[in-house]
């Protein structure tokens, strides 16, 4: 049985998306429980990881 096309790329896109989601969650939790200054490094890191995820999906022509 043949694999679906782009199986490896879908796994990679999923891991990049989960990394972006984890970063957003960690930023939200840290800013809620500790201080809003946790947003200063958290927002750019989350934005970067989200950009990498979206760019990877666009590069391979994946839909949502």
C-alpha cells in the first residue's frame, strides 16, 4: 500500500505547528501567573515559530 503524498512533510508541519502552539501557551501562562514582562520575549518567539510553520505549509502547498 502506498503512502499518502506529503506524509513526511505533514508530520514536519504538525511538529512546527505544535511548537508554535506550545510557545503561545507558555507565553500566556507565564504572563498570567508571573508578570506581563514575560510577554516581551514571548511574543517575538511565538511570532517567529508561527511564521516558520506558515511558511513551511505555504512552501509545500498544504491547505488547512
